[in-house]
């Protein structure tokens, strides 16, 4: 059976080696050396060009390289009768929790202010704030959001969350649905976005929603750039409404040289590396789903086309 690999975000040859090691019988083909398109039955893809997946008439499985599938779903010609599956990986989840924890603690312990003081050789005592006085809000309580919330609650922060459905996670007050979004936002001293990018969540961090946060709130976006209306975020930072933002993901990646985020004193930019898929770690679960497809067994980690995640 032939499996197509398409990615520009990873080293395709490294992934092909992993797949061949795990499943020597699979005929792994690296785009653009696709061969006869009729022979491709599975495709493992990251940000595939529109029209690519439609060109394989016998495709039976589309597997994402990562946890997010928005770039695959954005293809208007996507063959939606073909099941789409994604990655859920313990190491990736731990990496995201580390990222969230790092930047929440940076904000909480006023690290940026102290670094600025150090540059001025200024020995300045900053009044401490108790973790219990900070409310950390997580938008998106799936695999990544729940893991981050559980870790943060161990530090004594107050945790609130927002998702589509109501959640019962120890130590976390759950808000759900559009009708409770504003009540959730009014509480958040730190707002962390771990939502999938869908038509409902695109642009959710906007002038309106930012204005509902308490003054001095901090933003962490490790989900997708499309969640943030960049001009609105810049306005909220420049008008002293927000104290800062850590951004891992952007509308346009890589971030262009003259983008104001690069040099903004209140913005920390990271290059979409909060939590990566690593070939040796993730290839086994992809091969497992290809086997399930071959054997007609239920697929794991399947995306619901109607929800968009
Ligand atoms: P997931 O398990 O699918 O969880 C998604 C969560 O978002 C769920 O709690 C869901 O609510 C909620 N949600 C979806 N649509 C919503 C809406 N309209 N209103 C309110 N809540 C909504 O996803 P995940 O695995 O945690 O990953 C989340 C995202 O992180 C991915 O989609 C990807 O874009 C991003 N990501 C980024 C990196 C990076 O390196 N920066 C790495 C991995 C993933 P329900 O629980 O009620 O369904």
C-alpha cells in the first residue's frame, strides 16, 4: 500500500525512515515523487497545498502530522468522505504544559520587569503577588488545556476554563458556550489560548474580548495565529490595557522581518515551537492508524468534520 508524505514543517526523509522502520511493507512516497496517484491510500500531511489530497482517488486515510488540523480543513477541495485523524501525544502534551507554565510563571514573578531593571542597574523591590490572587483562564479544555490546567492548579493559582461543553476538572471553574464567554474573560489575569482554529474561534482574541479582561492582564497564545486580531492586540498593549503577550503562533509564519511583534517591548515571540511532533515518538501512532484502516478497525483520534476539530 502506498503512503504519501507531505510536509514543509518537518524533515520528510526523517519521518519516512521512521515509517519504513516500523512498517517495511508500506510503500512510502515523498511529495512530489508521488508516482501513480491511484496507488496512494493514506496521506500524512502538514499544511498540504489546496487540491493535493483531492488528486488521490483511492485515498482512505488522511493523517495530520500534529494536533491541529485547521490547515488541512482549509482546503476547499478536501475529500471530506475520507477520515481525518490527528496526533495526541504525551510528550507533545508535556511540552505544551512546560510552555504554558514557563510563561505564566514569568508573568507571575514579574521577570520582564526585573530584566528591564537589571539593564538599568536598578535594584528595585517589586511587591510580590500571591498565586492565589491570580486567576488563570484557559480557552480550550481538550488534551492540552486540561493538562496545563492541572499543572497550574498545583501552584495555587485560581483556574477558570472555557470550552464548548461543561468540564469537571478538579480545581478548575468551568465556563462553556458563547453565552458564558464574557463572564469567563472578566476573571482572567492571564488568558491562555489552546483552542483549535475553526470558523467559530477565528479572531476570538479581539478588541471586544480583550476589553473585557481585567486591566493589566497577560495573553499567552500557543494555539493558532488566526485566533488573534493582531491590530487589536497591539492596540490593547499600546494603550496600557494589557501588561504583555507571549505569542508562539502567527497569521503569517515565519513572522515577517518588519512585523511590530518582533520589537514590541511587551511581546515575547517564539517560533511556533511550543510543542512539536517528534518523528520517533509520533510515527508509531500514525502507523497504527494506517493498520487500523487496512484492517477495517475503528480509527483513533478522528477529527469530527462537522465541529472542525
Ligand atoms: P482538542 O483536544 O481538540 O481540544 C479543543 C478544545 O477547544 C476542547 O475543549 C473544545 O471544547 C474547545 N473548543 C473548540 N471549539 C470551541 C468553541 N467554539 N468554543 C469553545 N470551546 C471550543 O485540542 P488540543 O489537542 O488540546 O489542541 C488545541 C490546539 O492547540 C490545536 O488545535 C492546535 O491548533 C494547537 N497546538 C499548537 C501547538 C504549538 O506548538 N503551538 C502544538 C499543538 C497544538 P469541547 O471539549 O467542549 O469539545
